[in-house]
C-alpha cells in the first residue's frame, strides 16, 4: 500500500521539489498551498488548500485531508517565510507575523493532525527548520528566533509521542538556491545609524546566496528520513552545517570574529 505523505508549502522551493520527487518514487504525495487552484495543473500530485496563518483553515484541514486518505504516514512541515532585516529596524508587528507563520502555524497544524496520528499509532513528523534554528546571524533575528522556537517545541514533542510510535525529526539546511530570500519580507523601518552596516550585510547576503548550492541535498535528506525506520532528531544539511553550531556553542568568540570578518569584506 502506498505511503501517504503530506508536504506543506508545496507550491515552490523545497516543498515543490520534494513532492515531485515523492510522486516519482511512487508515494502518494499531497501538497498544500494557499491557492492550490493556481498550481494544480502544473504538478502531478494532489494539492489541498491550507493557510497556516488562518485558524479556520487549519481547524477544518484534518477532516478535509482524511476525506482523501485513510491514514497519514508522514507529515512534512515545510511552509514558512523569511523575514530579513536588522533587529531594531524590524517592527514588532512584522516579528509577530513571522512567528504566526513559522512557529504558530506549524504548531497548530501539527496539533490538528496529532489525534489522527495517535489513533493510528504510527507516523512521522518531519519539520524543515534552518541552520538559523541552531545558530544566529545578523539580519535575521526574528527568523532565527522562530526556528529556535520550533527546535525547542519539537524536541519536547519527540519525547511525548514516543509511546505512540510517532517519530519526530528536524532538518536544518544552510542557504540553498531557492526562492526563500527573493520572496522574503523586509524590515520596514530604516535607521540611518545602520546604513553602512546594512549595506555591507546586504552585499554579503547576496554574495552568500549567489554561491550557494542547488537544494538537491535537502531533498535527499528528507527522502532518507521518509524511508528511515528510526530517524534521529537533528539533520543539518549543507556546507558547514555541522561545524557552525559546534563553533558557536563551544568557541563563540571564534564564530563571532569569523562572521564579522566576512561581512567586513564588503566595503560600503
């Protein structure tokens, strides 16, 4: 019997690539999008409507999903967005929007589907976090905070779901060539004191993502987790993804100096 795998945010980026690959491999991939009718004709897998920032959409989603399937083998939490900008220049309203999507939206959807998982007594919950859930860098304070929050939440949930044979894992990619940055929201306030630093940071970020790898490694990691019988919790992916967290935690000054040096390479 085919495994049923739900991928949120499957209209672009990691989600689209993963859902296409799952379909090719014979899984019953189901994607979600806020506007599935605009995507359905372009993809070979089923798309369902879901807006993880709207409670009504989330609260009706379980019944909608299980009218299409009789079991859910894997939930892959992928939907989210990137809020870029310096901390002081980012409004609290923007910060709350970041958390409403990346953290609360993911948590609410997971909670909506947990009763179905508990009833069937098996399943996997895989959440696409970020290397920014393990480290923090300038220009993404609220994004990093939302991903750190997800790491903490799902680490606790992993313990709590163990007796139900429900496996919980995280994937933490570094920067890859996706539309995450091009589709990002930007801090609304500009403070002149930060003009020089902001310009250097923007140049550094553009250079970093221009040199980044294609997202193949992330998709491969997610596929391995789908197929694994006993997946571990953390799965950093990409160049330096295992090194950076270790340096930050055990030699923070070294990590800090490296970040400062790399940003200062770009002259205003």
